[in-house]
């Protein structure tokens, strides 16, 4: 039965532009309201310190094994792939410099953010989505607890704090992987490798990476929570929330990456 | 079980609803609902699925905003309250959800502690434990304290859901389909529990159901929601003595099935 025609209580729905465009603009406006609400609530007591620490543990500590593995592999693979190109010019001694720039400026933040978007973002989308469809969020609300503050603000703060730390950790692990590759092929010592690494990177590199990863962390938290908190349509909605959280977060991370790189390059 | 005559204060309406309208998109669910619920009363709202029974109690608890009309709970107009005032009001209004809505990542103890710890931050561990044990005892499930919600039966989950609302000592209890999906014996146990809660905690209750046995066992007054409005109100016998065809078909369907 088509409810628009059969049910006397329903009049046919009218759209401003078209169904898809209307829902897209409505979605953007809704997401904007969600972010505004975060900033309105984050500074107002009571502060959920215990939950924030718990979420930091979930986001940070529980991501360590995956981040360690991917960071290490990134370092090794990038070094091995770069070596032949530099060898053609007899410039393998520049490997540590090249690697440090690539890892600190781009690879560590991107790899960490993408892994976190997949692991943490989908987890948040599914967890909050499941709580929404089983009325657990409503149950929190009727027991005089602000679910937005307890569930959303704490998660967004956790990703915003923890992703920069994870990025630094990934950079260290990737550099260790790169060092092992360089050491085994070029017999470069540990101190020589790392002195070249630190000579190459500047304060601006560290600052831009930290800033970038903070923005990535905030994005992962907002997108994951937004999709979970606003999920509907039962269990199908939970799956959709998790999926949308990952896809949207990854897309936004690339968009933010290109914007921040352009801004930072203007200062270089 | 024969219900005892209770002291209902007919001059003291704790919930007063006038001209309440609520629509979802173009679908009008409530079309000018008027209702008064008196201190100490168990009011049962009967009606078919999708008639807006749950919407009504979600508006009362402030989970949904009305499109039109006035909803006063304990003398306060729900839609005009600030967030802080609404939070304060919610401490006095317990809500038992249809599917219990227990926090599935927490044990029974943590589920029960959650509202208490968050709203009474000065309470000591010993006092919290005593409160938890007290409400668990009231619903007869002391042995489940360290279990996870997934380890409980449907009836046990309902009882824990009721216990979680009782821990804040509410003045009003809102039950959304308390017997839905339960076997007949568990339904009787839940009906008895609702009456025991009313007796022990002196609450005023609204019970949303389409189960006539539940309505008969728990309700002091029945209000029948039909086509977005209360078609008839009265005692169980008064309501079903009505000649209204919609009321009769509801009764016949329940008891002939």
C-alpha cells in the first residue's frame, strides 16, 4: 500500500528542490546543529571525566596493536619502495630525510586517521546506533542524565585528544620500521639515522601534524557519534550508521588533509 | 487477585493534558487529547497499536514535544521548561520502556546505580549499595545483581527496568506495554508488581497496554484511545459496557482470541 495515497491522514509530501537534494541540505544543517550543540555542552558542568577517561582508553589503548602493526609496515614498505628511485641517482643517503618528511608530514596522520575512522568511527556509529534503536538513549534521558553529554561529548573529546597521541606513536613506530630497513640495507647506525630524521623536520612540521591530527580526531568523533546518535530504522539503521560513519569520516579526512596542506604550505 | 480500594485524591490532578496534538510528518497521531490523572491513581490507556499510546507518555516525560495543547506534570508545563527544570522534573517521573531499555554493556548493579550515581553525586558507596539492594528486593530479583542484561529472561528484564526507575523514588510511573511479549504467568507477575509498586512507593501510574487482563488487574480507571482521542473513560466494566462498536470489537478480539 502506498501510504501517500491510501491513508486519509497523510497528504502527499512536497519537496523544495528534490527529495535527494532536500535531504542532503537537511543533513548538512542537522550535522551543523550537532557540532554547535557539542560546543554548547562541552564547557558546561557537570563534566564527565570518568567517561572521557574510559573513552580515551577505548580509543587509544585498544587501537595500539592495530596502529603498531600498520605503522611499522608503512615505514618498512615506504622505505623499500623509495630506495630504488633514490639509488638511480646514488642518493640513498637521503633516505632518512625523505622518510622523515613523508612519515611526519603525511603518512602517520593519514594512516592513523584512516585506521581510527575504520575501527573507532564504526564502533561509535554501531554502539550509539544500537543504543538509539533499543531506546537506551531515551532511558538515559528520562533518568535525568544528559545522554548527549555523557555519550557524545565524551567520545568526541576522547578522539580529539587521543588521535594526535596515536599519530605521534605511529610516526615513531613507522620510523623504527624505516630504520630497520635502512639499517639492514645501508648499514646506517641508529644515531646517524635519527639525527638525519630530526635535522630534516621543523617545528612547523610537528605543529601542522599535531593540528591536523587534532582535526582528524574531532572529525572521526563527530561523524561516528552523529551517525550513531541519529540512526533509525532498527537493526538495518545500526549497520547503516556504522557504514556511513566510516565512509563520511574517511572522505572528510582527505578533504581536510588537502585544505590543511595548502594552508601550511602558505606558511612554509 | 481482588484489588483493594485505594485512596485516590480526585481534587489533585498530578498530570493534566488539554488539547494535545502530535503529528509525525503528515500523520496526525494525537488529535486533541484531554486527560487528567489523579494522585494515587493507576490509569490504564488502552488502544490498538499505532494509536499514539506510547507517544502520549513520551510527551508527558518530555521525550517528545507536543505540536499543540498543554501538558502539565506535577504543576509544571512540560514544553515550557528549561533543560535544567526538565531534568529536575524527570527525577519525579519514572519511565519503564516496552523493551526495558537496559544498558546492555552494564551489569544489573551498574544499570541500577547509573541514575542514582549521576543524580545524587554525594551518596556514599554503602548508601548506593543499600538502595540497589532495596529496589532489587522490591522486584524480587536480588540474585541477578551481577548478571548482564543478556543473561536475563524477558520478564526479569522488565522487572529490572522497573527497578531502575524506582531507584529515583519517582512520584509518577509511566509503563509502556509492561506485559508485551511475555507469557501469561509472567504477565500476572508483572501486573502484581505494578500494584505492589503503587502500594509500596505510593506512585501515580499511567499504564500503556493493549492487554485487557493487564488493564483489568492494574487499572483504577481505563481510558480508551481511538482515532487520536480518548473515546471513553471509566472503570473497566463501565468502558466495556459501552455500545461503541470500536470498543466492543477491541474487547471481543482480546477475549475471543
